[in-house]
C-alpha cells in the first residue's frame, strides 16, 4: 500500500491492512482525489498478485471494491486517524495496535509528536459512520 500510494502521489497518514479489508487516511496529491481510483486499481492488482503467489492461488480476486469518504472537518480527521490505527484491535487481531505489523499505529507512535499522539487518542470513534462490517 505504501509504495503504490507514493507512486500515485498520495500521502498516507494512517493505514491498516487486514486479511479481508483495509482502511487508510491519506492526502491526495492535488486535493481533489481524482487519482484515487487509478491508485486503488493498481494497489488491488499488485496486492492480488503478491497474495496469490504466497497462497498458491493465481488469478484469484483479492480486493473487489472500495468506499471513499472526503474528510472535511479536523475533528473527523483526527477521529479517523485513531479509528484506522486501532482497527486491528477492533477486529481482535492484536491486543495493542502497535503490535500489528500491517498497521501504521507503531509508526504513528514513534514518528508523530507525543502531544499529537495523545491528542488523537482522546478522540471518540463511536459516532463515526465507517462501513466496517467484517469478521476477522
């Protein structure tokens, strides 16, 4: 995800990749999000090739679609940062998000200013309307 985001000029802020879905928060290169479909089409293609090689299932579709949200309020942005970083915990894949390898939580805790990390942790996520009805 990180490499394909860079290739399309997207700046990832938070990400969590699970076996059956993923979430991310990112800034588009031009502020319009026009390249989102092209980026995610390439990400889906390259991820399917890699996962199918590992599992011995060539040609299998791995990611089928995506849903997008244009975040316009700072409080919503900060709450989503928390939600995405903690998604592996929500799905029972880790007791602490920073221990889940395919998530930005550990990176966020070590690279963002401590005061910002603490501020993001205070944001509530229970009122966010994010489609995340997946069993892990």
